[in-house]
């Protein structure tokens, strides 16, 4: 259903599940026990996002690669429009643990892949990425494979700064010895006080001064390797995000906290303009485009001469 006036912001974070195969203490995604959205409902969300001509969608969660229908969802959402215009730009935010064969099914539908590394120190990384002893190595292997095979897909590396990894976070890029495997952007995050992050804020959160000192160290490391860096601060979080959650709720960030606006489908069908007006459009746009810049190239799943 298309309304005379667009009802949604330009960039949407779609979180169709809370379930995850890690238990990261800083996670600001939905609670892991939240029921997963059905495929029919997820495809309804995709249909609405396309009808509204949103410009970009981030798949997150939970761990989106655990969705059995993720490939079908990405194909439906990202397909070109009947006019021939490209569909929304798609980003997959994943913990990097999916088998490589599964990623080869998903990545051809993406414009960007977002991967996490919290520290160059394996023990520090493991205290934050809890649940798989080789998560750090799996991310590095996937990063190299995607760089080798999918030249048109951008890669964002994300690092959340906490008390547990403040010593090794700025050395993350040292794990990537081959310059050809470096990410396009490295985003440094202040831990958000939402959901699991709120539960563990006292133990993990840095002071503002500590955070900025760590950001400075990361910035110097990024300059040394020629990687673009961007920074997420809680003080500028409000108004930038519009989430669709596993239970079908439309969620925004207001005063630094999540606010649930109601059921996404009901609000959209009634033409509730608050869905678009609930975010700051410039902030919503800048948050996405500074993290996932537009590439002067079209989505092309394979490297030249390669067939998977």
C-alpha cells in the first residue's frame, strides 16, 4: 500500500529475530528469547519498505544468518524495481559465524557486510563475544573470503569499546596483515545502555573521557592503515534509528532509549505519519551513509572470471 506522502524514514534497521548463537554482554539488539518473525510477515515488511522506496535496510538481530528464509528475504527486498531502478541498498550485520557456504548464498544480494572484531587480543575478544572460541578467527577468515570473491561488496568492521577491550581495541587492524583484506570503514561504538547493554552497563561502560581517549588511539591506527573511521556516540544516538522488531513493533531511539511506537503493520496501514516524523531525517541519513557510503559501482556478486 502506497500513501500520497511517504510514511517511513529513508533508512531502516530490520531485526526479524532476537535469537543469537553468541551471548555478548553489550548487545543492544532484541532479547534473545523474543519469538522470531514469520517468513510471511518478514516478506510483508519487505513489500512495505519497497513500496515506500526506502533507500537502505540493515538486517540485524539477533543473528540474521540463523533465519532459514534470509536469502529469500534479501532477494525480495533488494531486487530491482519494475522501472529498472535499483532496489534498496542492503547491509547484513552478522557475528561472522555462519558457514562460508551459507555466506556465499547471502552475500550476492548485499551491498555491504558488517562484521565485528572487539580486540586484537584473543582473550579480550572472547570476553565480549561469548559463545564461540574461534569467533575472532572466523571473522578474519570470512573477511578475507569476501574480499577475494565479492569485489563489489563493501565491508564495515565494527568495534564496541568497553572496559574489557579498551587495551586491545585500537590494535584490531593489526589482525589483518594483508592490506587487500582491510575493511572499507571501521566504526567505533560507545556501548549503548539498551537491553543487555543496560544489564551490564556498570561493569562495562567507559567514562566519556576514557571512551574518547580510546577513540583517538583507534583513529591513529586507522590513519596508519588508510582505513576510513567513523564513531558512534550515545549522545547523538536519538533520532537516527528506525527499527522493525521480531514482534512487529516499530521502534525508535528517544532520549537515548528505545521507544516502541506500536505495531508496524497497523501504524503503516492507518497512515500514521509519526513513523516518518519520529526520526531526524538528516541524522537518519548521515548515520547510514557515513557508515555505508555509496559506491561508484553496481551490485555484482562475483569477482571477474569466477563462478561459484
